C-alpha cells in the first residue's frame, strides 16, 4: 500500500475514551447517580425503560437538562424466554418487524417525553437475535440502520476504534466491581488507545445484586476527569460519533 493509513486520534491528545452507561431507568440512578456525576463534572448515558421514566418524569427531565444522554433500550425489554420474567415477551418469539417497531416506539417516546431523539441503543440482556435455530436472525443490522452505536453487555474487550463495528460495541459490566477492577479496564483501554464502555444498573450500597457501589463510581468519575490521566470521559453518543466520523473518512479516503 502506498498511501499511509490515516491515524486515529482522540480529541485533545487524550489517550483513551471512557463512557459510563446505566440501564433500565432504575430510580437509584437519579437518587444516587446524578449528584455524583454533577460533583465530578461528567456526562453519562442512561438507557431508559419508558415505564420507569413516567414514574419520575421531572427527575428524568432534569437529567437531560444536566447534559446526560438518553439512549434507547426498547419499550418492553425483550430478552430470552429462559428468563422467567421474559417468557411472555421472549426474543425467541420475536420477528425483525416487531423488533423494529420496539426501537421506533422507544425513540418516539424519548423524543416526545424527554425531548431527545436517541442516537444510541443498548441491547437488552446483551442479546442480539430474534427467533431461534435455523430461523434465527441477528437484529444488529436493524440497530445499525437506526443508531450510531449499539452497546452490548458482559462483553470481554475494549473497543478498538479502527476495528469496532459500532452497531455492536462492547460493554463491560461494572455492577459489583471494585475501583481496581475498573481502573484495570481503563488502563487496558489506554494501552490500546481504545474505548471502554462500562455498564451498570442500580447505584447504591443497599442492593444485593446488579449495582455499582457509589464510592466506586465516584472514584472512577474522578479518575477519568483528572486531566493528568489523559482520558476522554463522555457519553456513548459523543464518543461513538467521533469514531464514526473517523471510520467514514477512512472509507472515503480508501475509495478516492
Ligand atoms: Zn436492561
């Protein structure tokens, strides 16, 4: 190859990007999370469930006003019927048409009620299919058509900006993690020049499961916001858009 590959860089000379994301519109994100984000000056991504937003509408509107991103997480949260609570709304019984309607309905709800049209999506339970067996279909292409980023869950790697398929960006579970666990992920992102997306649910010490401890969350926010650590902490939408611009410029250069 004679033309040099364009080199990917993060804005302002940062060495890696970090996004914090929280699923299901759990009330503890409002009660325990928003004050931490405000103290640390960080913006996060909230993948909301519409019914829970309606329970505390003015609080979720305040989260939008504070600059946080509201992402799409479907309306009815379909997952595998192997979860007893999803048996009547199982991905195994879904079609792509029905899934697309879920995505569009959730977008319309968020636009109408919170005034922000989502540009990113979080796969419910991290599952990316509808149907089963020989009839199974991936719904990643649907997500690619409607969003800049589709975020996974319980993935095992940092996102490499040159490689990542933004329609299925990796999400790292941060529920129950220690600060050291999460700092290790951040340092691997830094070593690779990559993007780590953390995923949590509740925020609090009182939850037995699916929760990040407030002191861990605050330590991560402070670490990422400390300029000496050379990290860009921002929403999934902001970081995803940065990578998307670079990936499309690279494709354009390869074609010209
Ligand atoms: Zn969820």
